[in-house]
C-alpha cells in the first residue's frame, strides 16, 4: 500500500502487537487484498470514531504519533502522505482514542498471525482488477493490456494478479468460517455508507450515536480523499495521481468482450457466493470444487 509520499521512505514491521503506549493487543483483523478494494474508507471512519489505527497496511507508524498522556495522541507527519488513503491523518491533529477495538488494518494473510475475528473488505473482481491495472500503469509498473495484466505475476510471486486476489479472499473466508467475522462489500458501503458504518460499529461493539456516525462518514467520502490527493500532488508529495472514480460497477462502462474473457472461470467460484456473478455471455460460474480451497492453500499460502 502506497501512502503517496516522495518525502519519506516507509519502514515495514511485523504486526504482532501495536507496541504503542497504553494500547492493548490487536483484537480484530480488517483485511483486504492488495488491490483497490476501499478498505481505507472503513479505516478512516473508525479513526474518526476514535479508534486508533496503528501501523496501517504494515507500515511502521511509531514515529508519527506523539503520546500526550492517557488516551490522547497527536499525529505528526508533515508531508501528510497517508491522507489520500486516510484523510483524517492530518499533521498536528490530536486524537482521543478508545480503549478498543484495536484493529490490525492490512493486506496480510490469515496464516501470518494468531486468528482474530475478521472484517474482510471485498470488491467486485472486475472493478478490483481493472482499478489495479490502471493504477499499476499510472505508476509505470506494468505495460500491456488488461488481459495480459490479469494473468501476469503479482509483484514477484509465482501467482497471477487474478490468482492472488482469489486466493487471498478464499483464505480469509475460510478464516471467517472458522473463527468468526463478516465481509464488507465495497458496493454496499458505497450505496449506503451510513448503514454500513453502523453495522461495523455494532460488530466491533463501538458505542456511538447517529450524529457521530454521520460526522465520521462525511469525513471519509471519496470527495475528501480526492481533495487530499490533489493537495499532495500540488505540493509534490505524491508524484502521480492514483485515485480513480471510486464507483460501484465501474467495469460496466469499460469492459469489452476480451476483458470479460480474460477473467478465469475459477475466479467466480470464490466471488459468486459473495454476490459477484459473471454477466458476459461467454462466462460461466464453474461447478463447486470442494477441494479447491485446500488445494490452493497448500500450493500457494505463504510460509
């Protein structure tokens, strides 16, 4: 996850414990695959509700927080590089954080840490992959058309972009089935953000009233994120614009037959039960393969 800063290099850390003054252990995982799925939205809503986000996406943020005593902290990062993901992280802003929950927000896999309840953020694979392709092209990291991108290796992994998104999602769904949690669909919180925020607050036992929820949601809109990116671009902090429209079902205005055909049939076995079904005449949901999760996990899960 790129915080959009040219002024400071990121340091990464193993997220076994926040290791912040007065902060308890992580007690919930907020996970998403390393594709544009909108997890930063719920992250910023929680931040605005007084929930601490320590080391987002595995980035070491110890040096960005000044403890002020008790539950009070001041955020100090002059370039404000994270604001195009988490617009609430403004330099000099003071927070009073709740004792809980303590979420671990990231792209990690369920096998990396002891299991916790899970909030898995998912998005239509057509939009997630299309947005990732457009973002990687903007960064100059990939060349070629969408079909080539979908089948090309994810980063330096022996696994395609489509395969990584599918396997990551499948692995977390298994974790939810075993240890509890729920999914949060991009399309649902785009259509009804206040209702989605209220459901997450209830899941995490956050005592909050309607006004607080409305304020948190208003501070986390795509408009706020876009304005933050524009400021970073104007100041030279962000070298290139990465944000797209943040729209539901954006693929409908961009996909052609070749792009539909580029999505492998096995992808739909994972995403169709989440409400994402192929609509192109040449696509079809394959019959269930009960052995697929175990087979994929044995073959590809990080060790």
